[in-house]
C-alpha cells in the first residue's frame, strides 16, 4: 500500500516569513495530492490540491509543487499570517483511498 | 450551502458497548468515506461507499461496519468498543472525483 511521510512535525515562523512543508509518497499509482488545514477542534479543510499531470499550482499565498520522479510534493505558504496557524496534512490518493501524512503543526508568531 | 454533517458531535461510551455514527454528504455527492483520526495523527481510512456499495475498506477489524442509504447518507457502526477506539471519526463526501470534503467529525470517547 501507499506510505506518506510528512516533515517537519512542527514549524514556527515569524509573521510575514514563508513556510514549507514536505511530503513523500511511495505508490507510483497515486495521482491526486490534496493538502488539508485543520484548526483545533475543527474539520480538515481542503486548501489546495494537485494532480499528477501538473508540476505546480498556486492560489494566492499558497502553492503546491509535485515531483513525480522523486515522489515528493510540498506546500508553500508565503507572507504567513497568525491565522495560518493550524495543523496541515498532506495526502495521496491512489485511486482507491486517501493516505494521510502525520501532520505539521504550524505556528505563526506575530 | 450545507456541507457534510455528522451526528452526534460528541459521544461517551463504555468498553464493550456498540456505537452508531451518522453522516449526511453534501447534496449531490454520492460517495462517502469514513476516517478515524487519533489525537496527534493523520486520518486513517476505514470505509468508502459509492452508490450504496462498498468500494474500499481500510485495515480495521470486523467490529467496524458501515452502510450507505438510498439518500446517500451513511452510518458507521462499531461493536465491542475498546479504549483504543477513542478518536475523532470523520466522514468525507465527494462527487466520485478525488476531491473530498470533511464533516466536523464525531468525537468518540470510550471509558
């Protein structure tokens, strides 16, 4: 089956700086890679996703990059704000189910 | 615009009891998946249903079962509860495409 690893587990940045979270996957059949933001006690919210036929996707301050050859994908958040503080999960879908990373707790320090 | 709704939001059960969790997908979504999220970890896949048929099952014991109704809502049942079943149970719905949208979850505590 698929194995998704996510790093770092915790990340602290100053407000206005950039944050990068990285994930690797093992199943070459995986073709859809979403990122979810989960605030304490709330549901995971889909913030951006990328499919395997695309190398990069941007949506305002967030972007995701995918390297199919190396089997890794990354989330980039620029100009971070305190409201970006949350736990972020990456996931990979191999056509059957989602496999989630273990999460990154991001803290943006004002 | 109603999102994915789950009930109840919180639940406390005793070891050995049985529990039923409910999920209503986004209108028009025919696929429902269930996930278990233990504190500090990512969600783990339990089941997927599409058009009332089981499409996938994760690595969970037979104590876990689910079904999907004609209106596409779904129930997750867990029998013979163990302390280790304490978790946030998330339901996600989709149109059948990969994009999945989560409900707020049911926080199950087994004592």
